[in-house]
C-alpha cells in the first residue's frame, strides 16, 4: 500500500493556465521524488490596466512517501 502526501502550490504564468500548471509541476519535480498527480483546485488572473497580465493556478500535487 502506498502512502501519498499532498502539497499545495500557487503558480503563475504570463502565457496561460496550462503553462502555469506545467511550471508548477516542473518546479515541484526538482525537489520532490515520486510525483503521482496534480489537481488544479482554482484558477485566477491578475489584471493591470484592463489587461490580463498573469494566469494563476492553485495546484495540489501528490507524491509517494517512501
């Protein structure tokens, strides 16, 4: 039986929500081993002067505890 831990990340990108998600997973994979899944809990944008300047995702990442 595997035991998983879940952590929450806030990631952003100037391109898209998908890019923000990919950046978060890439960053987490540098320090966490055994990543199993990622779940986008929330999406939001930052608006400056009437334009979207950043896409943000609240990401939950699970990994196996060895």
